[in-house]
C-alpha cells in the first residue's frame, strides 16, 4: 500500500534495517518503551491479526522466530523480553500494518 509507512520502509534497503529477508524486516522503534524496542514487520501488508488468514500462518510463525533471533542478537534473551502485538486502536495499534514489538533491556512491569 502506497500510504503505509511500514510498506514504504520495507521497500527500501535502509541502513536502519537490523535484519531483512524476503518475508520481513526489523527496525528500532522511534519512540522506544524499553532500552531494546524492536519492530518485526512483515513485508506483506496485513493490517492486523484479525485480517490475517490461515494461509499466513507460516508468516506469523516466521515473525516470532525472527523476534527470538533478534532478542539473542540484542542480548536480552537470557534476562527476558516481551513480545507484543497491539490489535486495534484501543490496544495502541498506531500503524495499520501488523507488526511485532520486541521489548527488553529492563525489568518490565507485569501484565495482568
């Protein structure tokens, strides 16, 4: 989609990509909520989990796998990290393009 900021970023070979493959790319969040705050973004424009279909199950699994690899690369895998998908405006989804947040580098408050 031409007006989607994540689609635009994904079309570039920017130096800001920490990781990139044919299915997704990873960037640092511009407004981090933790010392490590990465975004794992699929290249395919999927607006949300609700919009995903069963054919995208492999893509969703890939995003989680890359998130784990990035947690290791950022060295937060042993102390702990959080994976977050904001689903809809009330949950804080600011861009209508599915993406996974990887948060770590400090003790995060418990959820629940």
